[in-house]
C-alpha cells in the first residue's frame, strides 16, 4: 500500500514494520481522494498515528500526548481520540449530498480529522475557550467557524465554480484542470441550474470569456449566432464545432436539463484534436449519467409569461393622416379618407402581437445497481411567442446507460430522441407590406371579423399582413442521436485502454404550406402549395486508444485515434399552383395545373487519424503534443488531406520549492501553445465543375437542357488558422479567488474567396484559397468568494474578452504604390475589421443660416446634410462622390464582451443576478427610415422632424427627397453597445428537516426574470437583433420548481 502511495504522490513513507502487524491484508479503492483520507482509512484500528511534513509521511506508534502548541509547524501529531473535548456533525454540499474526505482542522494546530463516506466526522481536542475550525475540500470554498460550547456542528460547503483540480472534458478523454496546457473554459453550473433556459445557447450567452452569443432573431424559437474569439473567416462559416457526447451536433439538439458540463476549446492546442473543423473553436457538451446507489426521481418545471422588451413607436392613424397631408396632400385615397372620418384606425401591432408564455416539464430517473448506472429523462417544452401563431413545441427523451460487464469491459449508450413542432405561419412584420409599417388608414378585418384580402382597395397588390394565419402549415422534425461505446481496460497492461464509439445522428424534416383562395397569394393562382421532405444522416465510428500511467514523478497520458464520418443529406420538394379547390390543401397537388418538383442530394466523407501526448513531471512541468490528419471528400484531388499539429507547454510555478508566495497562491500555472487548425467550410461538390438545368421548349414539349453553373478548382482546400496563446491560471487566498488570463494571436490564411476572372470562360469568378485575416485578443476570467460564513455566502463569477480582427490580405492585387487594393464593392478593406459600415456620413440638417451654401450644393434648409469628406486632391471639394466621400463608420462586430454573475446565499435563500454586455459595434437603425414611398404608402416611426419653427438637427423635414443630397443618401448609424440585465433568480430550498415528512429528498422553488432591462444608446428595436422590424425581444417572468424523490 505504501509503495502505491509513493508511486502516485511522490511522498516517501517512513514506518516501523512491527507497528503494522495487526492490520493484515487490506483492500481499498480510492479515486481522486485526498491523501489524509487515504491514510485515515488504511490506518484505522491500528495503534499508530501519522505526520506529514514536506514530502515525507511518518507512521509512528501512538502515545498519549500532551497538548503542546510549540509543536505547530513541526512534526505535530494528529491528535484524535485522547483529547478532552469532542465535537461531531456532518458536512454536505449545497444539494444536501454528503461529502467524504473533507478536512476539519483546529486552527493554529495540527489537530485534524476528515469526514467518512457519509460525510460524518468527529474531532477531539483539548478543553479551552472558543476555538476555530477550518473546513476545506478540493472544489469547495473553505469555511472558518468559531465553536463555543456546542457539541454538534453541521456544515454546508459551497462548491467553487473554477478550480485547477477539477476534472474537465478535453475531447477524447478527461484531464484535471491543473494538468491542462491549452485554453479550455467551462460553463458555470449557476448558468444551468435554477434558471429557466429553453436552450443551451441561452445558458452559454455571456457566461464564458471569448464566446460571443448574439440573439439575431427573437420569437418562440429564436436564432442565435455563436462565435469563439471573434470572426476568422470572411465568407466561410464562423460557427464553432459542437460535439455532444462524442458525436458532432448542434447546441439546439440538447435539452439543457440533461447537461452535466460544457467545455469550450479555444486555442490551437486544445482544438487541434478536431483538426480540419477546429479553427472556429470547439464546444464539448457532456450529458448526465447515473450514480451507484438508490434511484432518484427528479422533476424540474417552470411556467413563464412573456412581454415585449421594446416596441417601435409607430405613428397613430391621426398622426399618419397629418403626416401624409403635409408631405403629399393629393395622395390621400378615398378609402383612407373614409377610415379617417370614421375615427376607427387599424392598430396593426395589436393585431399581430400578443402576450407570450412558456412551459417546461422535465422528469428524470437516475441511479445504479451492481455494475450498471443509468440516467433516463423526458422533457416537454411548449412556447407561444409574442407574434400571433408563433409557437414551438419540443419533446425529448434521453437514455444514458453504463454497464460494467467485466472488470475489464464496459459498454454504454448516450441516446436521445427529439420531436420539434414549429407549425403555423405568423403575420408578416417587416418590409413595405409588413404590419409595423402598414398604413393605419386601412381595414384589416371586415364587419364580421374576417380578414380582408385587400385591406386597401385602391392598391390591390397590397396583401394583408395577417394572411399567414389562414394558411395551412406543417413544420416538424424528428431526430435520433445515439452514441454507443465499448471500453476495454487491458488487465495485462495497466493504464492501457481501448474505446470504440459508434455514433449516428438521423433527422427527418417535414414541411408543407398551402395558401387558399381566402388569401391574396392563393387567390391569384387558384391555390398555392409547397411541400418538402428532407432526410439527414451522420454516421461516426471512432477507435480510440489511451495509455495513462504514472511512473514516480512522471505522468504520461497518450491518445491515438482513427475515425470515419459519413454525412448524407437529401431533400424532395414540390411547388404547385392551380388547384381545382381548397379542400385537399397540399394533398391535392397531383390535380394542380402547375407542378414543379425539385430534388437535391449531397454526401461527404471524412477519415481522420490523431495522436496526442500529455506528459507531466512532478506536476510541475507539462507538455502536450498533438497531430491530426484529415482527409475530406469535399476538397480537390490535390488537397484532400491536411495535417494539423500543435504544441503546448505549462509550468506549475506554485509547485516549486522556491516559490515564496505559497501562502497567497495555492495554484499558479503559466501556459503557452501554438498550433494549426482548419475550417472545413466548403460544400460537398465545391471543387468540381457543375451544370445547372436549363430546359427548353420545342413546340409544346419541354426538353431537358443544361448550362455551366460552376467552375471547379481541383486544388481547393481548407482555410487554416495558426494560433499562438499564452495563459496564466491561478487560485489564491485559500481558494477564495481563482481565474485565468489568456492572450492570443490567430492568423487565418488560405481564405475561401471568389476571385474575379475574365468572362470569356462564361464565368466571372472562381473560388480559391487566397487572402488572410488576423485576430488578436485578451480574455480574463475571475471567480471570487467574497463572503463565506455558515449562514451567508457571496460568490462573483466574471469574465471579459477583448478581440480585434483585421483583413491582412485579399486577392493580392497591388496599386501603383505597392499597396494591396481593397474590395470596395464587398466592403472589405485591408487593415480593417471584416464587417464594417462603409457609407456616406450624415452630420445633421441644413439650417436656415446655411441656405446659400445648401443651394450651392443643390439642396435646401431642412434637408439632410452629408459630410464632404474629400476630393481628388485629398481635400473637400464641395461635391459628393462615392470614390472620395464614403467612409468607414464603425464595425458591426463587438470589440469586447463581458458577463458577471453574483450569487448570494442566506440560509435557504439564494439570489442570482447575471448581467452581460457587448460594446464597440455600430449598426444602422433601420427604424428611423422614412422610406414611405412617393405617395406615402407606408407608416413610419415618430420623429422630431425639422421645421422652420423647429430647426432641429435630429431629423430632416417631412418632405419627399429630404433625405437626399446631390443624389445620395446617408443611413443613420448608431452606437449599439449595451448592458443587459439578463437573468435574476431567487430560489428557496426547503429545510432538510421538513422535506422528509413530505417524502422528498429535495424541494426548491424559484422565481426568475430574463431580459429585464437593457441599457443602451441604440434607438432601434434591440441592438442584438439583425432585423429591427421583426419580432421584438421578450422579457420573461418565470416561476419554477425542482423536486427530488
């Protein structure tokens, strides 16, 4: 036993053999247990005690000691049963689960003990005045408690959110955080528990440094874009790779209630194991598994009410009437005048929007028996969005089972079934005929409350925005995801393990829509139908060999991989018009007069090999070497294979004997990595020349024909990113403060861009690997236990990430001065961020005292004033020109993002407040547009229009072409940075003395609010939304309950 302790810890054990004869043979098993716990269990019942000093364990015969404070700091004995005073109790975590191996020490002495497997402890010490006990355990915040006369003391420890000793998923295995050399960030458990998350993306937003999540569209099933460390690619995807239980997937696949942990691989060393798909970062999602012991039944549920966070302030019917009379009096139509005279105006926003709601019910079973562990769950999510008929229902079931068939053989499965129903078409909100800007002097409904097909009789091309409510629609999908594995631990080679993963991801999508004759779209063509059936299939087979062994102070962890992945997608669709009647909807498509079928199919294959070496010497010096080779069918004949190497080094400074600040820093690790990753961002057949169908009609017969549509490139390959990362991980002040700092630089080259070519070949462009971008950034993450007492704790978890990207090169074309030429048409500029606003600059409104100057510019007071930036000689020339007077007006991606979560616990109450922000972006506020048409066909937002009596600079006058100067206009751009009060949650855990009487193991109730307030100078609907005339972002108020039986 002592030999094993020496081999695994590096500690020397000194003992006398005759003191141990009584014990005989013992058999114990430990995993990641503290050294003190191991010694306590192994020496139990023997007349010995032990002392630990430096790297030596002294086992000696027990003798009756006298309490002597002079022994503190030397070989002072651990005094237990022979003291004069005794205190006992149990130590649990925040969920009430017993904690084994917790150290309890009498402050200022070497007297200590530890909890057993049931969390129970007993400590004896000399009589005296009040003393202080220190409770500490890896992964939990230490507590110091003053003990007076009590004989029983129960303690609840608060888990620390980040700790270098916790085990994290690193891809194809796990490692202790203290042994990690790459940049890996974990999602705090506070973002997953006690908050009503409809999707995993909502939990990640603002919670991980360097991970930017933007809600681009709102609604029952909102769209969110995720980027890690900024935008690397110009045209290709910037989405990270998402791996769920070893199978590539998406964040939308996962039920948040099933998630155990989320890790993000950010630098080249961490992500290199995923090779050609790792340049945008990797998100690893691990779902829950069972634990041995009694079966637990858990219920989590919530009910939420949704309200608008913000709505555009459109003109009322009265205001629109006056606006139209002032702008173009002769354009008022008879029907508009009739509506105005009636005084009953259309409130389109009220017709298309409603109060939303959401419900979620999740039931799970977990436990284990003998050598089998299981986790089974079912989940129902039902959301009714703010837009009428916007709804989303998702049903998921999950079965996770692990079974140890032999000591050397384990098998298991991670299987999920999912059904989505997003059927129903909401009203049209945006566009010139959308509900927000629709003329309020129209009649959306007739006297019977039915939709008017043409709300504006004089303009029969204007359809009713409510038209979608009358359409038949199916939008449903089915998905099966299953990862089945087998693990062989070779008994003849300790530390050698083989694992096979077989994963399948199968999806079926079914969509159909029919517009009947009661809608304008259907009436014009006697019924309009479209149907689509799609099947997707992803098969993965992975062979993984791991070798993990310690040799004294040397630790080696080797990983080898050979994998195959096949992805196939095909879709069959039909569009049909001219139905004999509306009764059969799309089912009558075979009788339609016009039927247009369409079919598509694509298939790709990826074969990969990977090797990784992790080496550690004395937990001080760490090395990771990784190399992955990928062969992808979608690339050209000459470039199908790519190799992606990386190297990382780390130094655990705090483990050095010469480290002088060990009383401050318990962990201090310096890291550095460099490596290459790829972006597999081309479609299946991008590299080959293709033809498109171009049928011709000969008489009454349609003959098939084809024409060239794509010029192939046989040497098209991966976009590649070379990344350098330097990081520092630390834990200080007895686990009260922990965090990490990362600085990185990433260059992405061989970008997939379309180079312009001579049209003599019938093509104007060809896709090639050209161009380069650069990203630089700084990330800081910090966790602080601000207050920790028996009744009150306050923990702060914060992060901030700065990122700066720029285009280094595009096509390589040079001007006469040797400078590379920009691509002005696409708004791509050398040395500038990838996404910028490039336009004329609106600087105000021409005023009355500027009438002469305005007249010289072909304009007048009250009209828009556009900046004259420059001319051919580099100076303003009094003439607007697209070549000299357009300028870069800010970037559209944030320059830095941050998030901060404060958790305050008082007895059984727990308050969580999460705030996050994005800053540095500038976007167009399209709500300010006065694009109402020459005859004022559309409504617009209320503004402070210029008049001679109101000579404001905030907006030009209400007049046709007031937004034009010299034939040009300048959209309004605004700073779009914001701070959002994202989540506030208050929960109460019922006392452990109460819930057993109810037959419960745990009962928690909570209320929460989401998107409660946004601090921003942006005047649009919301700075995150892509479309400022779409479904508004919702505030949500939720009440929920967690039960455990």
